[in-house]
């Protein structure tokens, strides 16, 4: 049986598809539609990004930043500031996207 037909059959029988995904609390289990499961088979990162409500590139950035939003300022030594923005510690992927470009408390008044 083709994967598409098998997934649709399982869904029609009441199967709930859960996808595990990294999250600030460790691991989240997200409910996936049959279409999400098919995408998961083709591109797992894109599927997990979609389930988290962000693009694939945003999802990878969120993971890379350890679920934190870092300050958009540059230090006096021309390095990116590694301060965390207010409300940007261990946030969801959608919140991470919303807070991009913000500044940490040390830089928010000095710009």
C-alpha cells in the first residue's frame, strides 16, 4: 500500500499522529494531520517547522539559538551581543520569530 493511502486509512480509522519535536521544556508532542505526516516523510525539518508555525529557516534558527532570542546589538568589539532580550528566554518558535531584532536590557536604551 502506498504511504499516502496507508496514512489516509489510518486517519479514517481514528488514528492520531503525534510528532516529537525539541522544545524549551525538552520534547513536545505535536498533533499532525495526514498531510503533515506525508511532509514528515519527505522533509522532517520542514514538517516540524510547519507544526511549530514557522518557516524551515526560522525553525533551524530557533534550534540553533537554543530557544533563546539574542540581542540584535553589536558590542564595542564589533561582536554580536549574546544578551537575551526581555521575554526571550526559552521561548516557542513563533515567539522567537516575533522577538527577532529586539535588544537586551543593556542595549535597549543605548541605541
